[in-house]
């Protein structure tokens, strides 16, 4: 109800708010807000900048840590062809797993783009030659995801280290198995001339690599004859392109490779 002798007021002409018991008009309110904004901006500018590592999400903090030259850098080499669903699971899993170990790493997906049968060993050879700035490599199948935090991806200073050993691999359990996931420092991989380029199709290239390691004094038992003709020095390939991609904002590199097959010495499986 309106007071006697006055007509009712449907709304207030002046818009404002109360501050410390005072009513501030719209124009004064605008001026006050601008003043407070300037004061707050000056205060924030005077604060020290937050450490970059602490300000970033966990997976991005790794990218800064990976530039620490005091730690050995790991190149994860994933020989690959048409297994994209597994790759989408592999990338986030490896970031989560290796961030716990504070390992400086980068994932390189070495993708075979020719029409020949798959050659895992040659792709790893190409990956090794492509990642010369890294200290050691993980020969890593895309369908193997480490779950046990006791599986360490540290620099293998004394010799190759088999992550997916016969005791832990879900499928292969013979004593001389070294496939799946194997850590090798660059000097040792170069010492044995990499892997054989003769194995087209799935299987046995890792058994032959075991013989190379044994010949170099890095393993004890022999189960196959060694291919002494092919390796790093004669892998025939062409890199079509390389792309820096992300999965869930996690970076990795895809290297598209064409392998050349020497039919005179090719071994099919």
C-alpha cells in the first residue's frame, strides 16, 4: 500500500546497493567498481609468478620435467599398423604410469604405411634412427599396458631390461622370451646392429634379437641362429611424414614409414 497523499512507486528510479550503511547510486557504484578493479589489478601484478610445474595439470607438468637434462630420456617406440582403438587406450595409460616414476619420455608411434607384411623389427630400427637425441628406448607393443608399479622403466645402465618378462607376460612364458616390452640403451642397441630386417609377419624377430644380445655378452643362452646380414646398417625405408598429435591433450609423435622389402632374403611368417 502507498502512504496517504502519495501515489504508489512501481520501481526505484535509482539503482544501487548498500555499503557500510550507505546507499550508493548507479553512477557512484560504477566508479567504485572501477577503482576496486584497479587496486586489485595492481595487487595481483605485485605477486610473484607461480611455479610453472605446480600450475599445470599433471600430464603437462611432465612435459616441463622432460627437459631436465640431468635425467636420461626415454623414447618409447611403438611399431604400429591399424590398431587405433588400442592406441587410444595406450597413450593415456602410459602417461599416468610413467608420471608416477618421474621418467622423462616421449612416445613415438612408428606406423608402417606400405602394402608389405608387417615388420616389427624394421620399424623399431627406423624408430631408433629417428630418435637420436634420446638416451634409451623401450621396444613396446601397443597392446601391453603395465599395471604393476614395481615395473620400473629406469635407464638400463648394465644391460637390456625386460619389462614383460616370461614371469609377467600374459601369453609367453619360455625362458628366453624378450618380446613385448624391452628397455635397451642406445649404445647396446647400436652394438648389436639393431634387429634383423628379415622377419615379415608376426613373430620370431625378438628371438633372433636375443641371439644378438647373447653374442654381445648381454644374454646367456641361445635358442636360434643369428641373422648376420641385416640390421640397423641396411634397413631400407622412406619416411613419408611425421605428425605431432594428442590424445586427451597428451602429446605423442606418429612417424609414417614405408619399408622396402628385399625379396631375395625375406623371411615370411
